[in-house]
C-alpha cells in the first residue's frame, strides 16, 4: 500500500457510525444527532444546516443540493435532485433583446429557485428517524448563540465579502463592513427563526408562505425573474444514479443536470491505460489523467443540461467502446489543446457524508455556487440566495441555454462506490469545475494504488482549466515531475490551496467504518 501523510492526519476508524464534513462544529452536530437516535440522513441534514450557519458563503438552504443514499441491502444508491429552476419572468429572447451575452454573475437575475430546504425536509420526512426540529436544533443554537469563525473559513470569507449586495447581507455577514477574523463570534438570528418556523409549520411556509414572499420580493427588487408560483411549484426529484466500472469497482454519480458523468467518462478513458503501472506521483500518470480530463470535459460542456429539456446521450458517452475511441486521441509525447466554451465554472460548496450503525450511508453536497451566491440575502430571513442561474448559456443553440423554469448546469456532485454489488464508500470533493476531475483522481488513488481515504484525499491533485488550457499542480508533486510535464507541453500554473477544494470520504469495512477529511479545509471526520 502506498503511504503518504504530509498533513499528520490519520484515517478515522469507528464501529458504529461516522460523520465527515468541512467544519468540526458541523461534524460534531452530526455525531450528536446519531447519538440521540438519528440515522445517517438525520445526521447529514443536521450537518448541512450547521454548515449553513458556520460556513455561510459556501452553502445554505437558499442554495441547491444533491444526494446519493445507500440503503442496506441495495446494490446501488438512491439519488435525489434538490436543484431549483430558473424564474419565469424572462425568456431567452428577453435577455438577448437586452444585449446580454452572458448571464450576470451576481444579483437578482442570477437567482434560481432554492431547492436545498425542500430536499432537507423531504428526506427527513421520508427517511429520517427524528423530527425535523430535532435535526435542526444544533444549527438553530449556533445561529442564535453564535459560533467562533474557524481559520480556513476566515481566510476565504475575506475574499468574498465584497460581493455582499444588500443591507441584510452586509449586516449579518460583516463586522462593521469587514469580514470577521478567526475567532470572531458570528450569529444569524433571522435564519434561526426560519429554521424554527419550517420545523413547526412545514416546508410550505418556505415555498408558499412569508419566506417565499421575502425571497421573491428581494429578487425582483434586484431585477430578478422569480415569482411566487416558481417557488410554490418546486419539488425534490428522485432520480437514478449513473455508473461505470473502474477495474472492478462500480463508481456512481448523480445524473445530469450535474457534471458527474464527466468523472465517469474520464475514468473510462483512464481505464484504457494501466495507470497502476506508473508511480502515483509519476509524470506519465499525471499526463494521462490530464489528457483524459480534457476529453471528458469536452463532452461535459457540449452535453450537460437539464434532461427534461435535452436528451443527453448518456448511454453512448458512458460506453466502453466510446472510451476506447476517445482514448485514441491521447499521445504519450504531446498534449491536446482544448476548445473554448462560453461560460467558466468555479464555486464554493460543501460536501459531507454520514454513515450509521444500521449500514445507511449518505453522500450529500450543498452549495450556493460562487461565494455568497448572488450576494443577496432575502430580507428578514438570513437566507443567502444562490447564483446558479449564472451557469446558463445565452447561446440559443446550446442545450444549456436559458429558458424559464429550467434547471441550469450544476457543478456539485456526490459520489459513491460499490464492489460486487456491495456498498464500499461515499465520497465527494468540492469546488466547481474541479469536482469531476478530482473524483476521477480520488478513485484512481483508491483503486490503482490502494490508498486509504485520508491518503487518497491528501494526495496532490491537478486542476485543468478547459478554457485557458492551463494546469494547476499542487505542492507535493516533485519539481522534476512538473518539469517533465512542461516539456510535454502542459502549461503549468500554481494556485492557492483553496483552488483544489476539499473532500470527505467514508468507507465501509466488514465491521467498521474508515473515514478521511481533506486537510485543505477546516474539516473533521469523527465516529463512535
């Protein structure tokens, strides 16, 4: 087994249950929920709600969420789409008539219906053991009483505080107009009220009551397109997970409108080469993975869209024959150039995973898209509103072109692994366009080099930018390897650690769980 532990973190092992998230207070909330009788879905929602409070620029009930859920005895995960649709007050023709060439990054027009709260409530009601109010209790307490800002979150808060757009956003998420320093005590009392009222009155108050009115009023005052009917008609959709086999391990991703199929295409191409023949830090391995990524993302940016508006040729894209033909484009001594697409994708996101003593496991991802989303907070609610509509194309010929009541391209993807029909793991890695390529790298670390979850998360990653055709390489890749990649023609750049996101993973063994939490975040894996 390959061994690398540059951060000092070990895998976490426990017999009964496990939680891993990007913030220790959130992880502990999940553990507490499990200890008082909750199951993995209760714990996942508790963690997501606490992250809404303690990592506010990344996630929240005003964003979207996707879930893969393992139910004991099943040979594949259940899948749930908690993403919302665009507003109905504008058409593509309206936007083109304004002279727009792309969707605004911030503000009212970038806001789509927030789907996360509906997903939380739906999964709690259908699969949870506890009442919704019990699940939200830790988040309510932190929102009322306050929490100390943790180190990585404090650093990232500084970089996004300037996008806050309305008075409520600046009042709740700054201290005298500035981002809070590490250790600062922050609260969100209005959000606590929202959580309490949804718990007592039901999710209808969020999508049909005063909360919906506050969301729509805030968006429309900032020239956005949401209506009360858009929120009232929203629902969580149960879907089917998609998969491919990678050297005997079945890798599951969520179907589009998420980008998970790009990870599967990339793995199919990588499987055409015997990656385990190369060292885990070898230039040959990185070269082949980077080239496979370029090809997979070419398919992603041509085809990813709302499947209710476009018939995505997934059967073809995920076939091994297709991978064989596409892999022929890769040369060992030269690099592929990439074509431009009309939108770029980066984001702030949280990923978490949970597992309980009955064998249920949850792969859960929740996001606002860019830091603090649209920059708007629905007045009187403390709810940050996402900016997912920014990801629509305004090219009428593209399957992801804007239309009313349409789901946009989504970057957030939960992952799961099975082997011989048995559950093996849940995993996920955050940050926009990095996610699918990071999933493939993680799976290769696990399958090709038998790394444990913490090692596989910590291993130095690359991040290829499809639009600039540049490759970011993390510290830890030896200088001579970087030099060889440059000589092949890769345009290497360096970016901060935050550009590689962060991830979590929980693996199931015969009588225990083993988990890791990415050192790139404040996160923690914990079990009992």
